[in-house]
């Protein structure tokens, strides 16, 4: 797999969490061909945005969220022209 840009890599991680319910850092690092630290930074960013919940060794979906519902930080940047109107 060619190296993914950070935003695309985070979208791939999020898709995997939503599909499986949970992911492990070591598995993601191997599959995405990046370091464990890169995956941890991506998980930190996604957790800060409310997209997932970090757990020891990986991440899960937030316990109070739907798999199809994006986090607040992500939603706040969507449909800006409509919100401005």
C-alpha cells in the first residue's frame, strides 16, 4: 500500500474502526505501513475530534455514538455556506 496523506490515513483508520468496532495500533501500523507512533498520533487527533475513543493498544467507537454519525468537530466544518445563510 502506498503511503497515504495524513487526512486520508485518518479517514481509513476511522472507516476501519466503524467497520470492526475496534482497532489495534500494531495492526493498523502494519497494514498502513507507518510507525506505531504515527498511528497513535492519528488516533489522538481522531479522539480529540470526537470520532473515536482511544483505549490501551488501540481505539473503539465512542460508547455514546452511532457508527454513521460524525463527531462534532467534523460536523462543525460541514455545509458552511448553508450554515452562514
